[in-house]
C-alpha cells in the first residue's frame, strides 16, 4: 500500500531536477553573454602619398642582330695559297687583317707588263713633243697658210698623250688586281661561314665566306600602342640599357638610332632600332652579347607631372582603400595612367591627405572600423 505514493513522487522529483538544470544553464548563459568582450577592430598599416613628377620607364624586348652582313667574294681568279688562322666559322678577325691569299705570280707579271707599256707610251710622248717643237721653230720661216695643226704635229702629240693615259690606267688595274690577291676584312668581323680551302681555285665573283660586322649590333624592339604615347618627342639619340637576363645578367649601354618608319601590319606596333657598339666586347672588358641573343631594352620616356606612384598590389580593379578621419575603410576609384614594373602610376582619385592602406584585410568593406598601427617612424 506504500508503493503507490512513491510512484507519484518520482515524476515530481524528475521535473524538479530538470527545471533546476534549465535555470542553471540559463543563468550561466546570461552571465557569459554579459561578460563576453567586445570584438577589437582589425589593425592595418597605412602610408601617406604625395604628388610627384615621374619619368616613364619604357621596357621592350628584341633580338640582337648585326648591323651589317657581308657575302665575301674574290675580285680576281686564282688558287688559294693561305688563310688567316681565325678565318673559320666562329672566328673573329680584325679590320684590315688578311682573310686569305690568292696565288699572285700572274698578277705581278701583269704589273711589270703595264709598267713597260707606260714607259713606252711616255717615250713616244716625249718624242712627239720634240718633233712638235722642231716643227714650231721651222714654221716661223713658212707662210701662215702652210702652217697647219698637222704640220705642227698637234694630233700626234694628243695621240701620244692618250697612249700614256691608257697605259697609266692599265698599270692601275694591274696593281689593283695584285692587291686583290689578298682579301682583307672590311671591319671587325665574326666569320659565319667559309666555303674555300687551301689549293682550291676560285673564280672572280664567287662567294667564299659570310661575315657579320661586330663593331656594332642593333636590336629591333616593338613599341606597343599604350607605350607609344609615352615616347619622348625626339627619341633619336636617347640612351638605352640593354640587358641579357641569365644567371649573371650581361648589361650594356646602347642608343636609340631610329625607327623603321612603318607600322607592323600584324601587330600594329612600331619598331625602334637600338644600336649597341662593340657587342662582342673586343675593345673592352664588358660582358659580350652574341648575335641572336634575346635581350631586354629599357629607356626613359616622357616625364609625367603630378602623379601618384603606388605598388600594384594596392590597386585592385582601379580601386584603392584608404582610412578616413573616423578610422573607417573607404574605397577610392583612381585613374591608372600605366603600369610600370611593380608600380601603378595614378593621375586622379587621391589626395595628399589620404592614408593609403598597405595591409588590406582579406574581406574589406566600406565603413569597416580599423585601428591604425603605429610605425617605428611615428614612435
């Protein structure tokens, strides 16, 4: 009979315990809500900007080419007797050095024969002048009608003078042919190819070698449309830096010589020619630049007035974040004139009082409160 009251008592105890647990949880939750600290604003680093003048740096790329390529031919025929030790593919020869020699005995004989012909013609001229002098003295005793040019031997003297000139021309040709038995380098040259050997007979005018002029090289660089607006007005003579990138960069100084005068029909770009003196460093200790090398060319363009220069990572879709007077993020739309290496050149959208955010939050929002970090220079 005592078990029945216990059955009613058990549910009451369970309900009382549940209510007590709920009250404890509710009170602790309220307490934790009241004591939860306020979230601190993000800390950002800022920097001020100032207007300045900036000279545009224009960068392009191209291949280093020789300014001159010569197809060497002999002007006389004959057997090759010797050649220069460097007259091989890849060899370098200096201006005026003998590339190879042709057997010259016949040409020496031709010079002697021409000298003999000249001496004979000069003797004939002397004889005719003497005869003309005798005729002139005799003519003083004759009537004027009998004294003719033929009597005074003027035609004979002119003919003898012509023979002398002809003999002089023949001697000059013979000496030239003898000199042409030695084929010399027209400039400091790189031998690209050689097509002859000792003992080989070559004919006048036959191709024997190809030379590249290494006294200077040139780089044809394309200038894109967005860069052409920043070219200096008179760019001929402007200095340029030519760099071949590698483990160790090879850097040389060049000068803009001209443009090619046409717009490329495929790329719609103009092409400028940059001259580099002594690319193979024959006359200096500089690093050589070989023909065919792909190089980078940089030169100074126009000077831009009153612009801002910001790192590219701070400009996203023509937008820059600044911190306003209330320590809130504020986006600014800017006008980007051009990108130059790791910087953006900006003409509008900022002022000297703006504090540019250098450490932009991952998800920046307009009006987001931030705390500006104190830099060492400000402490």
